[in-house]
């Protein structure tokens, strides 16, 4: 096929991330719903952004499983493909979930987790710092230092503890690396010994449900993590939204001559 491929004709796969991610099951649903002759390539958040960067360097066709908030929209000229069948749903929120009993066992940590709430700009600052090479812990500390008033609201009235342990589960997506390291920093500032554990989505949700993990700030609802939420709803505590305006979908570089998932057929 002599096409430049930038109309999508040169594509034979969707470049995905870790298999358990909700955006991956939504992408497979899109392949089935739109009748796309494309394979869904599972990899990781880091491998997806590397493939995206390489394709853009060579102005080659690529379609990835994408989401907002993500630094890639700041770094590259990208667009979401329209989704007339609404497979990826509308705007989403990221929720904070804890294991059953955390409010009784660690009331100070529970209060901070309940108060944690930040914007796309806030998260973007940390994600971009990390993308430019800053260690996640250092990027989080830098953000906390420059947003102390906001962080003080999260810890207002919370007494300090003396080295109590807290475990935070997360998936290695740029957005959750940022949020989890910020929450770790704030919990450490009131005396907790915080362990952060990176794992696939399925293990993160199961770990909160079975009490092996204390909390996570990576619950994408109502659609992206709907299956996990339905499986574990009665075994976890939803402390509510920590981030609004999230979105998932299929994303392509602006130079591609396609605007809808329909155009991938
Ligand atoms: C990759 S998005 C941050 C969330 C998800 O798709 O599970």
C-alpha cells in the first residue's frame, strides 16, 4: 500500500500499555465495536510513550491508548480520535480508595487521604518534572514545597504519628506515579513510614480489597475501573474524588489525517 499511512491505512495495531489497565479493555471493546482490523499491543506506559516519541520523530502513523492527565499532551501535538459509539465514555474522575478499617487503624492517614485533591495543572507539574528526569520522590517534594498552603489544608488539624507504617499501592502510569509520590511525601511529613508498591491494576484493587495494601489514589471511575469496582465494591472504602477531568481514548499525532475511530476501519 503506497499510502503514507498517515490516514491510518499504514496501521496494523494499537500501541497499548499494561494489559490490566481499563483503557486496554476499552480499546479491545473499540476494536470489536467499530470492527477494526487492528491488533491491540500490550506493553507498558513507558513503552507506549517511547513508541509514540519514535513514531513522531519519523512522522510515522501510530495510534496509542491515551489518557488525560498525561505529559504527552504537553510534549507532543496529539488529538483524541472521536468516539461516536462512546466506547471510552465521558469525563472521568480519579478516586482514593482504602482498605476496610483504615479509618480506625490509622485515622491521621485516613484524614489526609480523604482530603487529598488536586488539579490537572498540579499533577502536570509533577509529571513533567519526572518526565524531564527528576526522581519521582524529589519531584513530589518540590511540588509540596511550592504548594505548602494547599498541602496544609490536607493536614489541617491532623496530629503527627511516630513512625506508623502505611502502604500505598499504585500502577506505573505517569499520573499515578506523580499522585502516589505526593501523598507519600505528605504522609511522611506527619510521621508515617510509607511504602509505595507498584503493581498491575488487578493486583492493586485486590490488594486493597484483601487488606494487604492500605490505600491507593488510582481508582478511575465511572468507566475505566468499573469492572474492578464492581468486583470489590463491598470490600473497599471509597474516600471520593482526588482528581476531576480525567479522560481515556485512542490518541494519534496531529499530523495524521484521521479524526475518528471510524477512520481506522
Ligand atoms: C491508564 S489510565 C491511567 C487507567 C486505566 O486505564 O486503567
